C-alpha cells in the first residue's frame, strides 16, 4: 500500500478493461499472499506481491483501486438482485508467525532496576491474525484484521485495521476512509514490510493506529491525504453515565481535540517524495520515571519527509525522517518544550522467486528528553537489521534476521533505571505465512 500518491496518477491512466486484460495474461497458480484476494480472483499472490508481504506495482494499483478488480461483481454471489453484492464465500484469511530468538535484550524495571532475561526464547506463536475484506458496492470496500494472539498474549483479541472506504464521495473524486487505521500508512505501511524489525520512529512518535477519518485526492501531479483522528489511540473508551445511570453507548474519546494530519506526495524524476505533518494533543507523562499518564493534555507537532525509489527491477529503497515537538510533556517540568527526531532507511533486494534480502536502519535521538530520568530517554536508538527470507512457497517463508545495536550503553543518572542500559543485539529464525 506504499507510495499512494505515486500510483493514483497511474491508476487514472489505466482503463479498467485494459487492467482486466492484463490480469488475464498473468499465471494463475494456486497460491495466496493476501489469500482472500487470490481465492476470489483465481490469481497467484505473485500478481500483487514481489515477495510476500511486499507489494509490487500492480499490488499497489490494486490497493488504490479500493482492493478490487474490474470483475468484482462476477466474483460475488449471483442472487438475482443487482443491488446486492455478496461474496460467494465468507472472505477470511489467516496470517501466522512463529520464531525462535537469541538476544541480549532485557526487561528492566525502571523503578527497582530488577532485570529479566533469556538468552534464547521460543516465540511461537508470535502472531495469529484473522483478516477479511470484500467490495460491498461500486465504491465501498471494507477491510479489517483481528490479532488473536500477539507476542505471547494468548487469549487476547485486538482489532487494529478496521475501516470502510468510499472511493468517490458525491462524485467529487475524493476518497474517504472511516474507521481505525495507521496514520503512517500514508507514508510506509508497516504491515507490508519485509523485515521483522519495525519502523521504530512511527511507534515512538505515536503515528500508528487510531480511530478517525481520512480523505484522499489527486490534484495534478500531487496526491493529498488529509485526516482527523481521536488522538487517544485504540484502547480507551468511556462509559456514558452523565445522569448517573449507565447508557449503552460509549465514548471513544474524552475531549473535543482531534489530531489533524496530512501528507502530500509527488514524483521528482524516479523518486517518490512526500511531506507529512501532524498536530494534536497527547497526555503528558507523570509519576516515577514518567511511567504514568498525566491529567494534562499537551500539544504535539510532527513534521516528516519520506522518499522511495527503485534501482533496476529487483532493488527497492525507502527512507523516512520525523521531527517531533512535545510541548510541556513532562509533569516534572511542564513549562519546557521537548524536541526529538528520528527516522529509518531501508533497502529490499529480491533477486528471484525464492530469496529476498533486506536491510533496515533505525535511528532516533532523544533530544530534549535525554537526561530527564524518564523512560523517554529510551527513544534513542541506533540499530541495523539484516534479513534473509527464503520462500518455500509463494505464501510461506523462512526468516533469518540479525539486529546489530550500535547505541552506546548508559548508566542511570538519577534515582530511576532509564536509558539504554544494555545492548539489544539479536538473531531470529522462524516462519511467516498467510493462507
């Protein structure tokens, strides 16, 4: 789903009939990278993925076309009602991951300094995810996935992506997505990355999952995204009981302030470039080591630059940098404004059907949050992840990843155990599949 801006212009130039004709020429071997789409349209996952889960050019076009092909009505059940488009089967898919990891990283209690560690760790299942998507009308598509187990949280079900999208609101050419999504998807969607390691600055800046609305449109050579979200993430809800008696409804936000964000992208020669900005509120940090949420709403501002491009047919690079300003964030010094910045850069090399190789560099400086004796000193990161993926089939791969931590270890400078207290090198082996 990456490089949304770059592909919208391309999509408008490709008539749907020509798109369908092209697809008819693609090989249709039995495989499924986003398996529900493969089953629905009788396509190999190679049609949309250069290496699962990374999207190729056509996969990006498919996503921008509201996750459908021109013959989407033919794939729906024929019920004799042209105002009813039901899939001819329940549209479900599963993604599963299992790993074993050797590492130096430790779990450290910021208050007591107590440490827990395991040089080897069987992380299986690491993730079990249920996915579903289907076109419901000419312009409306839904998509969701629910995580049934993640990082050892067996028995927990967490919904992350869950939205409806209308491709053409009132015939204006403006698309609208309503639901729960990641703000960073306007730049580089984390769900389709090849490395196990995350795009860490997105997590630390708080531009991952939230509830809201996103509008998108092309204007000339520019693709524009404009969105508004609650700003409280995906976990909080509040019972409506203003008269002292429980109402059936819930609030998913506890103030009228919303986060506003926008992304503008265009192509400059062979490079897709983008500018991102966000402004909103967040709870400050209070308590020992800043581990608790404050009762104060504090201002946050983010500005970002992103770029991506290709080197030949099999090498793809991307880069992102974010500048952050958190005004009055720490209760310990609410008059101070805190600035920090960070980003990542990566390259994927896919030389054939069986192998894919990736390098991902994560960097962030804690900036004004350094030496505050809070957990936010841990924003500082400096690491390189090298990943090799071997594809047993289109939709199942073996993964080996090595992470090298370049960040200097520190010692506590105050009463709490904060900062980069130990190295975070690791080596990981495992499986990643979708079916």
